C-alpha cells in the first residue's frame, strides 16, 4: 500500500529531524495518520485535525481523495432503489461513514 510506505518514509525523516529540533508535532500528526490508515479508516480531509490535514496534503495520500460509490442494480429497481435490500445496506453504510459528503 503506497500511502503507508510514503508515511513511513516521511516518518523516519521527521523522527530524525525531531531529535535535533525537539519539535515532535509533525511526527505526532504522521503517527496519527498512520494509525488511521493501518486501521483502514476512511480519511475525509475535512474530518482531520489541522496538523494531520497539512501533512496529508504534502504527501498526496490516495486515502484522502474523494470516493465514488457505484451500485449495480436491476433496471426494475432503479425507479425505487430503496426497495432493494442491497441498496439499503449500501445507503446505510454510506450514511454512517466518511463517504457521506
């Protein structure tokens, strides 16, 4: 997973820099982002802390990019998708997750 590799590379560099400067704020933001990615959390840029958002923007992480949700449905269900249990399940997931915006 490329995002994790990018984060790890940057984390190594920032840890070395933090030893010299005593400023661990970037390291802490990177570690929080890494934990979220390892936990397979969806990272909505608006929901990130400002320091996490700044670091994520610099790294161009794929997990912070917008998502499209596509559902394959029978033509008969297109007019009333709420009647399809699979659609209801997908809609509930999207409503309860970071995908909702």
